[in-house]
């Protein structure tokens, strides 16, 4: 029934999901805090590494004219890909925005 020497109101006993009694483990909260601290530290380290890569010191490197042309082609390609994606999902985007307006349903088509 009860653990030896422990009363019913003992805070060290907790109820599990199935109603069975189990012992409270005081180290589990610290383990969770440690994991959160580790995740936060890993995130900060990743952010610092990304910042270091994005803001390098002076490189004293040579960029030939072909590099500028290639970067221009990549920018134009990204712009066209974005426009095509917008065109392909236009109806779904408009339907979603219509659901945000009060009193309108997505099947209401005033122009048809």
C-alpha cells in the first residue's frame, strides 16, 4: 500500500498517470535545466559562428568580372523563382487571406 515509514501527505510521493505511487526524483528538474542551458549555449555558439562567417575581416581578395555577372544571374534566378512560386500558389494565398476577413468565407466569389 504505502512505502514503509511514509505518510499519505508526504511530498516525496507523487501519483503517476495510472494512479500507482512512485517516488519523487529530485534530480530530474536539474537534468531538464541542464538540457535547456545546453540548448541555449549551443544556440548562442551557432549564432556566434554564423555572425563570424557573415562579418569576416578584410579579405584582400580579387573578384574577377565574371563573379559579378554570376551573382547577378543568381539574383535574377531567385527573383523569378519567387515570382513563379507566388503565381503557382496565388489562389491558395488569396483563399487564406479571405478567411482572415470577418464575415467572408473562402467560397464567396463576388466576381463570378
